[in-house]
């Protein structure tokens, strides 16, 4: 399984969960992979070791996704270290929950800075470095399609914006053969939303499969969209959610 041999990839927020699984999956498919992290330096280093164990080059760079200047800078640093850029996985994000009457303006600004502005700036910076025929893949959420309960207004809005960003990029970058797509996970067993956590049973009730997904299952979808097999897929949302939006 070497469909990405010779490709150069950047995964934002790649130290844990879906981001870490994605970084490793791309390496196992043959890509050299850089990743960003905010605080989890040890976790990021462990992911780099897994990339190297797959026989590929791995790099980790610290950057705060809420800092637009830092995001733009780290995309350039990653592309320089890799020697180019073929794939951007816009994964860095933050969760948010709370009734709209309880969410503060500060909460609003923080979530949009990370989930929306950070993704936009990363895509803008990457667009200048991506090779023709490259890939931009965003990690969104099934909440953008089906907000199944109260308290998710801010998060749902931020992830719906990612779908709009992706469609715009598909048009802007399509003439260069660069595709842009969104993977929309449902509940996935990560440190941010554990399958045995206090909110798990309420989420599980909405799932046709009756179980949370795994980071590897989401990473497999990203790997497909990064591959040559997905060259005619762009501006699409690929929902991997155990039937949450069914």
C-alpha cells in the first residue's frame, strides 16, 4: 500500500487522536509527513517516531492554531523541511459546548479563531506551496449536517464554515488539479470525546452502529481522499459517522 510514495504532507493538530492516526496512515501509504501541535510536544515526538518506523521522514512543529501569523509561518516551515508540499490536512480544532445564552463572546472568538480562521489561513498559506494535483483535506464534523441536540450551536457553526471553505477552495484551486474535500466524523473515541465519557451514552443513542468510531477509521477516509483514486472528488463532504446523520 504505497499509493502516496514520494508525496509530502502536513497534518495540523497531528499530535493526538484523529490527527495522529492520519499522520501515521499517510506515512504508511508512503508520504513524508510534518505535523503541528500546540502543547503536546511529547505526543508529537511519539507520532514522529511512528512515521519514521514506517520508513518515512517525520517532522513536528509547535504552533498555536489561534494565532494566524504562527499558522502561516508553520506552513512555510513544514514545506521547507519537507522540500515541498502535496497534501494539507486541516485537522487542528477545538471542541465547544454550551447553550447560546451561556457562550461568551470570548468563547465565540476563540472557537472561530481556531476552527475557522486557523483553517483558512493554513489553506491560504498552503495554496502558495502546493504542487499541481495536490490535495487539501479538512476534518469537519457530522454536526455540520445534523445538530442532534442543544448546546452545539457554536461548534456546529464553526464546522459548517469548514464545508463552505472547502467548496470555495475546490473552485479556486481546481484549475491546478488540486482537490479540496471535507471528512465529517461522527463521535470518535478520542481524549476529547472518549467513548466512556460522561456524554457518550447520549451520543451513542443517535448512532445506527451503536458504537463510537476510531481515529484509524477517520484516517482511512483521509488517506483515500489524499490518494490518486480520489482525483475526481472535490468540493465533497465524506461523512464517516456510524449513521449519526442518517
